[in-house]
């Protein structure tokens, strides 16, 4: 019997499962791969150790940088001591130059003696300037040494490669014992983040307006089922509406996010996707078995009060859970045939059979 009930407004499509992050793990330094700390195809957590690279060259580089820092620190101390000495001498030499200048003026000493004391004072000033320059140069060298130490420590930390995300590792692409290059085009391993996970699917362009309007009002639920086992289902939410329509296919790409705690969804899987835009009230629905193909379109056999049947062309709407919404051609309360239609013709008389028997409606 045709009845009225609420039906969800759905847009169905075939979707593809995508990892929410695909990480290609590479080394930032060159060296020998000394350890692989995970099993291929296993789950890893953020921060887990994945690889170790030979540390010895980078430990030696750090020791050399620290030794350079100590040497330049000693040079700075020496340059500061020289400056202090020359500054102390400058006061005495300047006083001598001023005194001898007066003595020369008074004719007490010769002009050559006065010139010698003046030259000594000027030479001392030049020494002070040289000391100050040496100090600045040594300080610059110290800054360079500190930078070198920081770089050496950073490179040393790169000898351990940790997982940047929680996920599942794939096949190992470079094995222990190999010499690896920094930032090589070949990744050591690829990690797929599985929680959350995405499902990408396309819907016809004519659905774009309805999808956008519904998404502006609320978060839209998306359900998926595995193609090989429809009973395996997961529910997520619509998270992305692409910014352009694909002109070659006339579809708009959508993306839904699923928590995937049970790891039901796997990257690369094809799934049946249903996006729910809302609920349509008071819809006439019949069992999906009642709708049959006809010469003029889809049809149903309607049982009249005298137990004869007539064909009725119908406009079919949404389908869900074994029920079909009839947009046009049928009223609520009318009885339809759901089995044995191949033996029927308009005007044929039928006899109802209780539900659960071989035929629900038969001749």
C-alpha cells in the first residue's frame, strides 16, 4: 500500500576514500641509515622514532664548533686585556706629550724630544683602535661559532627521524645500511593519516545550489557503505565544497570527513556515498519492488476496489531503505502489487496473499 511518510533528501554518488594527510618522510641530512624502528604496514603515533642516521660525523662537527668557540673566547679575553693595557698607557703618554710640548715651548727640551713623546701618544691611540677592532672581529667570530654550534646541534637532532603525525606506514623504500642524501626525491617511507579520513565524491552540477544552501544552514551528514559489504557503514560530515565545477564531467567535487576510529575506511577504497540535504515531509512511498519499467516510463500496478489491476505511470523520486518516493501518479492509501507483475495485464483480477508467503500479491 502507498503510504505517506518523511523521506530524507539525499544525493548519492560513488566516492573515493583519501587519507587526510599523506606524509613522505625524507631525511634533512646525508648519512648512512643505521636503524629502522618500525615494521612495514604498522600503525605509528606522532613522535614515534622511525629512523636513525649515523651520528658520528655530526657529533664531530659539533665538537669542532665548540672548540672554535673556546678558542675565539680566549682571543676575545686577550684582545680586551690588550685594550685595557693600552688605555692605561694612553693617559700617561698623553700627559707626557702635553708636558714636553710646554717644555719645548719654553726651550727646556729639544723639539725632537717633544716630537718623540707626541709620536708615542699617537702610536698608543692607534694601538687602542687596533685593540677595539680586534675585539669586534673576535665578537663576530664568536657569533659565527655559536651559529655553527646551533647548526651542528640541529643536524645532530636530524639523525633521528620521528613521525610527524599518527597514521599507518606503507612499504619501506630505503633499507638499513643505505647511504641517503639530504632532501632526496625518494622518500624513506610514506605515512597515511587514517583518523580522521576523507571521502571525495562528485555530484551533478544541478545539485550545487541545493548543497550550498543546505550547507549554509547546518552541518550536512554524509553516510558511506562499502561496495563489497553494504552492511558496513560509516557516518561523517560534509567538510569541503570545491571552488569550481569540472567542465568535462559537469560535476562538483565534495569532500566529507569521517572519524574512522574503527579503521573501516581505507585510502583508495571506492564507497557508496549518500549526502543528506534535509527531510521531505508527507511523501507518498511504496516498496521499491512495486515500481517496474514500462513502455512509457516507470509504472506500478494499482489494485482497484473490485480486485482488478490497472497500470499507472509514475514519477519516481528518492529511494531509501527499500522504499521509493512517488512524486507523481499515485495517492496515499492506494494498494500496489509488489510481486508477480510479469503475470499481470490491465484488468486482470488478483487475489491478495498474506505477507510472508511466496507471493505478496498474485493472480
